[in-house]
C-alpha cells in the first residue's frame, strides 16, 4: 500500500533549534523502513510503501506514531 505523509516539525520555543536534524533522523530511523520517497527536496511530503494486511495496518500506524513522538521528544521539538 502506498501512503502519502506530510511531516511537520516545529520548534517548541524560539530558543530551541534543530528541526532539520530531527527531520533527518526521522527519515533515517523511521521512514526509511517503508521505502520512503521524498516528493520534493524542500518539502515535508513523502510516499511510503507499507506492506498491507488488515491485521498489520493499525499496528504499523501505531508503531510509527510512537517512534515519531519518541524521537521528536528526545530532540526537544514539537510535532
């Protein structure tokens, strides 16, 4: 199954920086597991190829959400 994802990463305050680093880590550690294709070099849009069975679909979605939230929290950014 092909899924389009729009990823927005924001700083949680004007004193915290690192959106590019967080986005790169999300791409490297999470999205790359799903044959990620960037739709635009400077954009937040991706196409992911997710293996699909009805039982696995919600598990993949839940796992990806957990990993994204965890990684962003480690870096001190909002999502």
